[in-house]
C-alpha cells in the first residue's frame, strides 16, 4: 500500500503510510539513544500507565531560562497538579460551550464560504480554514480576532525537523531551544492579554486560567498561563486545519468514500475518526519511564526516553482489520489520534465539532470540491506531525 504515500510525496520516515510494519513493536535506537514503540497495545500502554511520564523533559539538564517555557504546559504536567488544573479548565468546554461553538463555527464557515463563491480555486487552508479556526479560537481565549496572525508562529515550529533525542547524555541537542525561542512574539502578545484579564476578568478562557487555583492555594503565574495557552493552541486551533487537510487527501485518494459521505452527511463524524486513524496528524509523542518497565517484550530501564508512534499504532493489524484501507464506516474505531489516558486531548471535542461543521458547509456549498491536481500539497517537516501546512493545499470548486 504505497500508492497513497507516494502519490502525495510523504517523507520516508512516515513508513506506516506505506503499509510498512517494523519487525518488533518496540525497539532500541542506538543512534538516537531512545526507545521506539510502534504497536497499538504498546503505545496504548505507554500513554495510559503511570509508569510512563509525559514530562519527558525531566530526562534533560534544561537550564532555568528554557524551563520557564514549559512550566504550566498541560502536556508536560503530571500527577495531582495536572488532574487538579485539568478539572478546573474542563469547565470551559461545557455542553453549553460546545453548542455555542457549533453555531459559531457554522456562522463563520458560511461567511467565509461566501467570499469564495466567485473563485474557481483557492487555498483551502490559508484562504478558509485558518480563518475559521483562528477566529473561533481567538473568541475562546477572549482576544481580538486580528491577533490570530501570531498563531502562525506555532505553525513555523511544526515546520522544523527537530526531534527529541539523547544523543549526548543529559542533553537535548538543542531540541527545546528550537521549540521555544521563535515563540517569543506570541508569548509577548498573550502576556499582554493575560495581564488585562487578570485585572479585569471576562467570560473567556484566559480569564478562567487567571483564576485557576493550584494545589498550594496559589493561582497560576503569568508564565504558566501563557504556557498553558500555547500548549492547547495545537489541540484547540491548529488541529482543525491539519485534520481538514488530511481528510481532503484521503477523500481524493478514495473517491468511493468521498461519494459516500457527500451523499450522506451523517457519515461525516465517522469520516473524521477514520482520518484521525488513517492519517494521524499528531504522528508521535514522547514518554519518560519512571521505573523499570517491560514493554512489547523488551525490558526498558528507568529514566529512558520512549518515542511513541501514534500514527504507526493506528495502522496495527492486531487492532484494526485492513488497517491500510480508508473506511469512513469503520466501527469500532478506537484510534489513538487524540491520545489516551490522563493526557487525552482536552480539545478533542472542540476539534471534532469544528471539523464536522466545516465539512458540512463545504460539502453543501462546494459539491465539486477537490484538490487541484496541478499544485502538490506542502507538508510540515516535523517528524512528530503528519499533515499539510498552512497555505499548502489548493483546491478547485468548479
């Protein structure tokens, strides 16, 4: 099954997109000084078991200046404090908010679709999805919609080829610095809004974060709030453009599935879940072992770095029948695209609603929507992500 990956030009490191399976579900990579987990049950175990910490940065001698960029990031937080803050912030994603979100996404998506009616082709991401997702996320934060242009700095980070290794004991080979330094303008912008919301809280996420109480009784610091927002930016905003772009690649490659969902919009939720499995946007994550563990028949020492391949796990034939087939009616579909365990994506429901509504509008307004065959998609260079980068997908509607 190499046609799909070769057609779109996916990098060779995304081996699972070509139907390739490693000989072992877990292996040691000597040149990178880390363990790799590819199989579904093994990745699920690493994501769900408390013996594996999401705070993989603990394995590195990170200086105090760099460490401040991660303090408060929900993805790196562990233990009781993580559960405490997550519980308080989850109130922002109440059923009432999700209902409001659906209505607002439909309104904005329809509005921007109106601007494209007279074009034979346009850029699906930069001309459309980025605006819809950016405006909605800005409103969630409680910041002006024009400030969403700063979100592109996170996109640029995803375009780097950096990955976490332990090639030199106790060092990160510049990985953390590459992820943090370019984000300073975004941090400055968010910091101004955090200062304003702390003094005069409103009904928005930044105001809520300014009132979250930690286990020691104190509120979150300014840096912690900024880090939290940047941490959920990928889940709450950037994931939607990634998922929309990846879905279009799948529909273009499997025209029978495209015709099926266009004729029955009730299949859109299943289409979204299948894209998360078949072409997982968050391709890999990292864990650190807190004790000696056994995973996939391999004994892994305490304080080891493990790269967990969510994309590969979602193609494991031990879990999914015909894993290399894109089937929007697949059920059950217990993919790991939004993670698993204590760090299951908090913004997952938001992404699902946004993506569903966007496709409902697209299919209704542009029934002949397809990828422009003359302009190849452009993908993020990060080995940890799989997807089309902003401005990287041109479509035709005639």
